């Protein structure tokens, strides 16, 4: 998500849908020939799988990279099954 400031990024959880949204607006720059504005908008919705601990979700944004950590419940971690010969 390069080009966005941390204050422009919003992460929300509603039920089992995680929404990531960012909006960037810059004031118009007027020159003798024209006025130019910069606008950028991004929105993604992700349905989370069962077993995610919603209370422990964390998000960090550094250098244009958004990281969202979704911790799983112990039951959702799974287990390794041995392959027998």
C-alpha cells in the first residue's frame, strides 16, 4: 500500500469479514495551465476462516507495507498426521 500514510489506512472487523480500506487526497496544485489533484482509494474485504481469535488481531503499517496478524485458536492450529508405510 505504498503512497498511503498510516492515518489514511483503516482496518475493521465486522462479524467474520475483515475490511482494509485506505483513501488519500491531496489539495489541488494550481498552475497557470491547469489544476491537478491526486486521489487514491483502495478497499478489500476478506472473509476470515473459522478459528481466528478476533480479539487478538493486530495490524502494523511500515514503509508502505500493511501486516495483519490473525492468531488462531489452539483447536484451529491442526496437527500433523504420520504417514505409515
